[in-house]
């Protein structure tokens, strides 16, 4: 594993890695256990991913923990996920402070159960001065919701004469999103083998490199992060240009 880590070019790290943590239910099923068992075991993967990213020097990591669509799951599973969220935040805050990691959240947070919302806000408050890495939890998050909200706010500002429609640029739109101030992810990882975005960060991943890993989230360990970063660094990010143009800029 140290070999793998040594292959990473620290000068070319993605600043922001986004992760769709998928496959908890299938992993649990494979072990003959209820789905919640998978969610509980996914917490260790969150720890490993967060610590490995912070140690490397990644500045932001966003984890998709609960989508707006996930409310449609059986109530018992939703409740278990919300309880796990409260327990995990409470338990991990000390470690996050020790590791100098700041917690943030994106999504329609006010619609979370009061207890989960409270634990989340406490975690955010308690870690707000940490500077090594920002861990962003996407909770009750949906990219279409986020975009609609930004559009509504900008339209309202225009109606009130605060801005002119022609003032709306990519930069002002960025600033109207819940990820305001956070660089766009250069790398998006999804576990479980599914190759879809599931309403995550649609605007922000316009040019992200995508890594679809054939493992379930509870199986995710540091080496999977290292390997995904190595693969990312071996890709040529062309941004619409030709390969020759990219080679000549070095
Ligand atoms: C991801 O695992 C966790 C959440 C969506 C909260 P799943 O629960 O989606 O697991 P699978 O995809 O059903 O295996
Ligand atoms: C995406 O996973 C959401 C999270 C990881 C929180 P899902 O398991 O909900 O996505 P679909 O339903 O397979 O697209
Ligand atoms: Mg899933």
C-alpha cells in the first residue's frame, strides 16, 4: 500500500474529490445481513477515505450520504440512516478536531429530522476553524434542487433590481449554489459498479474525471483512494483541446 501511495504525484493532487458512497445494501445482502448492517460498516470506509485524503493534502472531499430521492426508501431504513448520522457525527467530532478537519454540509438540511440537524450543526460549529481539509456531507441533497434554488434566487434578485439578467455569469451562478467558494471536484468516485450520477453535483462535475469502482462502499479502503488518484493522474485532461496542445503547455 505504501508503494501505491508513493506513486501519487503530490503536486498534481485533485483539490476536491467527490464520492458517491454506494453499495451498502448489496454488501450487507452478500453477508446475509439486513441493509442497515451495510450502512454501519460504511462508517469505517468514511473514516479511511477522509483520513487518507487529508494526509495526502486533498483540500475538499464531498461525500454523498443521503439523496433527496432516498426519502422514498422504507421508513425503518431512513430512520436507521438518520440515527447513524447523529451517532457518527457525535462520535467523530473529536477525531476531526484532532486531525484538523472541518465539517460542512450541502443539501436541504432544514428538512432533516431535528436531532440529525442539530448534531450536524454542532459538528459544523465545533470544527469551523479547522484548516487541513474540508469534509462536505451531501445530505438531503439533490443537484436539480440546488440548481432550481439558485435560479430562483437569481431571478428574485433580478426582479428586485439587485442584478441585471446579463450580469449572470458562470461565476455568479457558482456563487448562488450551496457549494459556493468550493472548487469544482476534479475527480468523482462512485463505488458499487453503478455508472450513473444519481442527481449529484451536476453543474460542478462538468469536467470531472469519473471513476467507477467495482467494490461496495463498506469495502472501500485507503488503497482504493490511492488507486483512483493514480488513475486520475494518468489521464489527460483536455478540456476540449487536442492532445498536442496539452502536451505543449508543460
Ligand atoms: C449507499 O448504499 C448508501 C445510501 C444511499 C444512503 P445503498 O443503500 O444505496 O446500497 P445499495 O446500492 O442498495 O446496494
Ligand atoms: C446515490 O445512491 C445516493 C447516495 C449514495 C447517497 P443511490 O443508491 O440512492 O442511487 P440509485 O438509486 O442507485 O441511483
Ligand atoms: Mg445504492
